[in-house]
C-alpha cells in the first residue's frame, strides 16, 4: 500500500468537511487540517505543510482560489478544487507547475480516489 497522504481540507459547509474527514481515512489518508474558510486554510498550511489540499472554490472571508494562490506562493502544494459548478476556474489560472484538478459536488468516492491519484501519483 502507498504511504498515507497528509491532507488539508477547506469548505464552508460542515457536511462537506465531515464527508472528507470520514472518507479520506477510509482511502488510507490522514486529514491534518480542517478549515471553514480560505484564511483558516492559509494559516493551517503555513503551520503544517500538507501533501495535498482539497478546497472549495467559494468560501467566505477568502475564497479557495485566492487561498491556494497564497499557499502555492509560499510552498507549491498539489490541490483539488471542489465546487458546485461544473467549471469553477479557468485552466489558465496561473498556478504554474503545481498539480491540480477540479471535482464537482456531490463528490463520489471513486472520483475522489481518481483525483487524488492524478495530482499525487504514488506507486
């Protein structure tokens, strides 16, 4: 089995945060930070460097796109953007070489597994 990833999760909806806190350990990974907005996510990622970030695009205080730009300026980190919209961000978004993808809510287990493998491939 692959090494478990250390994953930070951010979403303003408690049910979505709970979903990831339940599902990610079932997939063999560790949730190391949970945030309800972009500012909390930036602070959590500055304090402890996750291997992967899963963040909602639209959150109060600081949206996911802005938070991820800030985090990736400090330390490039692969991420998965989640959204209720089918195309949450433009593919020419300025994240450089950082591996990332998008998932549309509701998120199915198999789609989450594929997205994690895509941005953080492990042997």
